[in-house]
C-alpha cells in the first residue's frame, strides 16, 4: 500500500513538472506571438499568401494565362523551330525569335502533355490545347487586377514560430520557398498564432532590399508597395526591359541618332505604320520634333519623365494625332538580328516603335 502511494505521489510530481515546463516555454512564445501575430483570419496572412502565390504571368509568352504557369521543362515549336524551355531565361529565346522579323506571323505550338501550376501551387496534368484553353479562359485578361502581389518577394530561408493556444505547444519550422510559405499560411488553424524570427529581408521590384523587424513593419511594407510596379500581366514577355533606364538614355537615344522612321504603330488594335512609311522624324535636344514627308515639313514637341521601368515619353504632334499620347517606355535599342537602334513605346495595347539606321 505504501509503495502504491509513493508511485502515485511520484507521478503527480512528474506531471506538475512537465506541465510547468510546457507552460514556461509557451509563455515565452506567447509574448512573441501576441494579438498582432499571424492568424488564419488576419490581414497580414492574406497579404503573405498573395505575395507567395505562384506568378502565372511569368510565362505568358507561352500560355497567355495569368493564373497559372507551365511546369518546366516544356517543349514548344516557335515559328517552326523546336525549343526546349528548361529555365526562365529560355522565355527570352522565344521573344528573340518572335522579334527577329517584323513582317512575319509568329506562331507557338506547345508539345503536350504538360503540367500547369496554379496560383496555390496545385499541379494539374494537361493533355492537349483544348484542356489548356478551359483553364486559361478562367484567368483574368491582360493587365486586369488579380490577387497575387508581384512587387516584392521574401528572401529565404525564414524561421517561423507557431503557437497552438489549444494545446499550448510551440512548433518551430524553417521556410525555404514561396511554395512552403503559401502552404504554411494555408495550414494555419484557428488556434494558431505565428511569428517570424527577425530580421527578415524582402526584395522589391527594383531589386533593392528592405529589412523588417516586426509583423507591423511587414504589413506596412507589403501594403505600401503592392501597387507600385508593373506586374507584367500582359502577353508580351519581359516588358520591363528598361528597369535600369533613365531619362538621359532616352535623350541620348533619340537625339544622337537621326532620321527615325515608324517601325510599328498600333492604335485601338489597328495597324497604322504603313500610313507613315514616308515620314522621317528627328528629335531635338530642345524638346521639338521635326517631321519630313516629301516636300512637307511638320513640327511638334516631345519630353520625358520618370525613371527605371516607369519612364513616360510625351509626344505632341498637332498634325499627326495618331502619335499623340503619354507613352510608357518599353525599351531602348532592342534589336534582334539587325543593325541600328529602336525605341519602343507602349500605352496599354497601343504601340509605337521608332527605328533608325544609326547604331
């Protein structure tokens, strides 16, 4: 009987010690994951999920779909040439083939089967173009608002502490990718509070890095930059070629070369370049444009503003209204398979590209 009582007493003491140990560790983590922590219903959880979603627009040159991407490697037939796309750099190879000639009809055929990756990283096997079309038709169109946030990215690895208020147990995990970050957010239970091990680093759309020290700072950062960049949600691959451009480059490109002609002009989905095949444009450093068409001479003005991938070129030609607009600079000197210089301007689906034999 005495032995039995001693066993019970020993078990009670061990239970108290174990319980106290768990409580002490959890109390420390509760202080780190207070009411401002990441919870399944918090605004920050939604922002993190959107930031870590799979960017379906990165391969739009292949699938014309913003809400999913095609898993690499994938084989495509581009203007009759077979290309094995193994990395994201190979999207540029497709673009180069498309841009090699100005008057051809560009075609791309996907070799099926392929696997598509949805925004939540779900993978789906696709056997033919009809099946792919059924998914792509559900995506938002070009440059339409969507849920993913592409203006910043997490730098991994990131350590996370998850405290379960029901069991008062803490789990420490390390996240190494967007897939794991997205999975972590979706796996949070109603009883969970989570927090990162600070500091953490985020990479902005201009390749600059920002270090944050708290959940509040992280939420403020995502909200402040989520609409500050072009998310490339159109079907023209890599339209941020001028991320490193400045106004001096625009000035040098346009004024150091002479006798610019109109290589492309599209307004409201109507091609107009043939209407201006005999027009010669010269951009002057004083902000004027001189246009020659046979024996006729016209004048207008031009200017630029902004920097990086947000440079605007304003053109005002009173006698040639097809050119008048505040254009977005797409790129400078992108020449494929030919000599000379080109300046490419965009405005939504509209496009204006000048070319000169000056190199």
